[in-house]
């Protein structure tokens, strides 16, 4: 399904132009308009999903399968040293476009990309209980 007034529905389906690297029936891969680094690309499904919570596992599987190929191709052409794969879900997580997209951000020595968090502390009992709780929902 497409969503009215969704920027990435329009880009994914070619109604708004983008610098497209690749497309097939289900996905479009294009360069981010405001790249974090040279070659910053997005993989976007042509169907509308708000975020990962909204996406079926089969689509997610095919999307990540495509991501492995795109990551290798970007690395080959850009000769980047590494890559961050980032995917934001929800305002709190930094999502600004509410149509699922996977970021592929090539990394180079001396770049200004900043993807960090402060390492926290974990309580083993709490983690065990949480693992059990989550497992029952899988
Ligand atoms: P988010 O913050 O939602 O994870 O990422 C949204 C991304 O979409 C940002 O990196 C932003 O630069 C990119 N973006 C927003 N509008 C456009 C657009 O019109 N064209 C392209 N190619 N990228 C866009
Ligand atoms: Zn959409």
C-alpha cells in the first residue's frame, strides 16, 4: 500500500526524482540528499511501512538481503574502510521520514560521522528475566 503525502512513497515509486543506484519491483536504492559521508545511501521499500514494527519479516528479509549486495558494491566503488548500517524507528530514535528506510553510511578515516552511545551497566538477573519475557513473544 502507498500512503498519501508520503515523501518516500513518492521517491520510491519514481514520482519525485532521486539519484537512484538500483531499483527492482520492491525496493529503490538512492543517495541521501544530505549525506553523512560520501556515498550515504538509503534502501526504501516501494510499499509504505512506517517503521520496522510495521514491516513483515519476509519484506525485511529481502530488504536486508539487498543491503548485503549494496554494501559490497558501495565498498568496492568508494573504497571506504567500513560502513554503518543505521535504521531509525520513531521520533525518539531520530526518525524524521516516517516511511521505513535503511541507511548505509560508508566510513573513512577522518570523516565527521558521529554514531555513538554511552556504554551502560547491565544486571544479569534483569537481563535473564527480560530475555525470557521477550522470547515468549517470538
Ligand atoms: P531518518 O532521520 O528518518 O532516519 O533519515 C531520513 C533521511 O532522509 C535523512 O538522512 C535525510 O537527509 C534524507 N532525506 C530527506 N528528504 C530527502 C529527499 O527528498 N531525498 C533524498 N534523497 N533524501 C532525503
Ligand atoms: Zn510512504
